[in-house]
């Protein structure tokens, strides 16, 4: 099993009406199979973060379920670091199974040194007299795929060199060598090519549905998609201490076809109720209605609030988001966590980067281009004020732009915070994507992002959770419209 | 980081996923209409899966 991401309950996948997954059903199936023959049950990373069911307990719920299912080992994926090292340490200490990672050590280059997490490079198991080593290898790009602050003081070593070192150390001591990896399917294949002596790679990270085991040289590679939608099953035949045959399959997890493990179902229900209670918790108060209705046509106070939070969190000079990322309004009075989740339903995270003044102007031209249709690309901004006019053909055109009160300079560089959807070029924000294209100098040093292009990137923390924390810290908010976006000559307003 | 979606080249940053590649290439709407995403070896991949430099993704 890999890339569970806390999807404990059955759910409808994007583009489908069919329910799939459900950890209680997967646990029931695994339990039945484990009664048939000696078995190892492995988790190939990204287990504890993703879905609210996991996030709102910072992954504690997932570890409780994994303990109940009796996992034999787990590799840390990048998203295991998303709640920070202190929380990860707590989760590892709660786990009744070994949590592995062979290719991490303390970084001698950073001044602040955390205590190394209680991760083990490998674990030895014995099944019916067959000795098995399970070596944990995670992505060496870790600082790029969680927030770099989450891995401050840690250095992630070469996947291949580390695997080779441990294969050499263990090859003559065991019958089978399994690499439990979180590096993605393609890199699993590359690893198998480079490092001889690995019998099996059980992988994750790329969410790949490997329906039949892949074979590279003598190494078998498997991966079981994502979100507990399938259970990966690999039957291994060992003769005279050597692997002589394998048969693999993925079994669909569908509530309609499987029973539930009662104990696991009970844990799922317990934490689901906690999630419901947390979402009903009052996180603060708004002294005014938060306008999520007009975000596709006008500056609104809700848009300003979210854009301000993005600017503040990322440390950028400005922030630009799409009005379409805000879906509903919130009435004056108490704000519940659920109100924010409903208003900001997307799993967006914050990215910030550098743009020229010219690129900002062109970005805003795109942003207002579908105002008449009420397009979701209409901007909400922070640190910027701008005006637009309607040209003779009745299309909107940007007029004046000011940043921190000063006129925008076309050739000057400015930092801009936004969400990942726009950063990928969504809603026609191609200049954001092109800014990323020119950010070859993106690097991470001592927990901070260095480089002219990207200045902030936190794929492990949803924007809506940051908004909730902001409101919680302020207790009472009253955001207002401030003339950040001004329409100067709409034809119908003459 | 360059990746390809149905042979269309797009740039995304490290840490971004299949979903971002589809947004960049304007293919995300195809998934809501029932199409699936496959890697260059023919395996179906999830939208939250990682991508790496040069990967060729197919939507069909």
C-alpha cells in the first residue's frame, strides 16, 4: 500500500460517480489474505497527510489505523514531513512498526541541528525460515517536495548509493532484499538498473497503478496506485533461499464487494466524528459579511483577506489570486472552520515567485479579460492597486497599476504570492507558469528557498488551513474593500 | 521542470504533480469528463502523483 494520504473513507474520484477505497475494507481483505500464508504488509510512504481525516489530527488517526492493521514497516514519504519534525517524531514513536529511511542524515552544513528522527535504515524479518531485509529509500529531492523548513538540518543522500551500500552489507545475510521506496515508479526502475541484488522494490510517490509487476533485470517492481483504492498483493515463491517466482495483482477496494474490519471501522468513525466536531468549532468572528459572491467581478473584502494572508505568509510584496478560488460568502458573526472549508474547498497551497512589472501588467490583463462572463480568473489582490477601463470595443483594459503606492515599473522585479493552481498556469495565468520556467536557480539552503524565481513553496499545507490559523490568531476580523481594483468608465455607468 | 502531456511540453516546478501538469497543458477538464492519465509505460497514474523531468504523460 502506498500514498494513502489519509483517505480512510470510501469516496468518489474526480470524473467518476463510483465510490472506491475505504481503509476498513482494505484491512478486512488484508487480514483474510494474511491468514492464508506468511505475509509482510508494507507501506510505501505518504500515509499521514492529505485528507482532512488525517490532517486534522496531524496524522495520528492514520498511525492508529496502521497499528491496528499490523503493518510490518513503512518508509517516510515527503508528506510525512508536512507537519514538521516534532510531529513526525511523535507519529514515529506512536507507530508499533518500524519507520524506515536509510538515505537521511544530519546536515553538517546547517547551524541548527535537530535530533535525528528515530528512523531505521532497514529492518530484518523472518517468515517460515526465509530471512528478509527491508531497506527504506525515500526521495532525495525532499526539500523541494515538502516545505524546506520541515527538513531543516537533514540531508537526503543519493538513493542509488545508499541502496547499494545496504545491499552490499545485507546480501549475504538474508535470502531476500526488499527496497521499500518512495521515489516514484520511473526512479524505481532506474534504481533496479543501477543497483544489482535487489529482489523486490515496493514503491510509492508517483501514485502508479502497476497492475502487473514490472521486471528490470532480476528486480521485481510493484506499486499500488493511491488512496487505498487497491490493495497490492505479491505472492513470492522462494526455493533454496532464492526468489524463483512471483505473481502480482491489484485488488480493487469497493465497499459493495468487501466486508469491513470492525476494529478499523471503529477507528475511522471515531476520527470522523472528531473531524466533524473540529469543523463545527468556532475559530473567530467577523465583524462584517465576507463577500464571496462578487469575487469574479469586483474587489471584495473576502478576496482581500485571502490575498493578504497569502502575501503575509509568503513574504512576497504582492499577492494575486483568482476570484474563482473563493466559492461562498460568510455571514457576519461567528466563523466555523467548516465555513472556511466550504468557501475555500480546493486543495490549494501557496507559492511565491518573481515577476517583472511588465509580466504583472500582462497577468492582470488576462485576469480581467473574462469579467463580462463572470470568469473565475478575475483577480483579488494584495499589495497592488490598479484601475481598468473599457476600450472602444467594450473590452476591459488595465490602466494604472501601483505597488506599495508607487507606479509599476515595467522592467523592475516584484515578488508575487499566489496559489498553486494559478502558478501552474490555470485560468490562463501563463505568465505565472513562464516565471516558473525561468527559475532554474531554484534551490534550498538551510531550510530556505534561494533563487530569483521561486521564493516560497509549501506543498504540504493547504491555504484554507492557513486562513483558519490566521482567523484563530486574530479572534476578530473585519476586512474591508479599499479601492484596490477600480473600474473607471464602464459604459453602463456613464 | 519540463514534462509532456500528450506530447505538449509544459513547465512546472519541483513538488508539483500530475494535476499541475494537466492544468498547465489545459487537460484537466478532460479528466472531469472521464478520461484517465497514463505514464509512458502505460500505467494509470493518480492526479496527485509526482512527476519528474522529461516525463511523458498521456490523457486518454
